[in-house]
C-alpha cells in the first residue's frame, strides 16, 4: 500500500514547484501561497497547493485571453 503524503515542508514544495525554498518561505509569509505554521516551520497541504496551481494557470490563461481581445480591438 502506497501512502500519499498530504502535508509538505517548504523544501518539498520548492522541489514540487521547481523554485528556491526561500521563495516558498517568502510566498508563505506574504500570504501568496496557502500555508500554515507549526511552531516556526511552514507546512503546506498538498491538496491546497494543487488548487493554488490550478488557480494560477487559469488566471494566467484568462489574462492572456484578455490581452488578445484588447489587441484585436486596436
């Protein structure tokens, strides 16, 4: 039986997103990424990280569609 890890460390999130761990810490501190603290350590629920990614992808796609629409009017 393979158990899926639900709670991730900042280092694991950094590896998952292919970004620097300090960037993950900064995003967490600034509230840009869903996170919670246990003592002084940031933790991340994988489900919410995946939802956050989907939201970012959707938002970026919508912004590109808007930009194309604006350019078509010019």
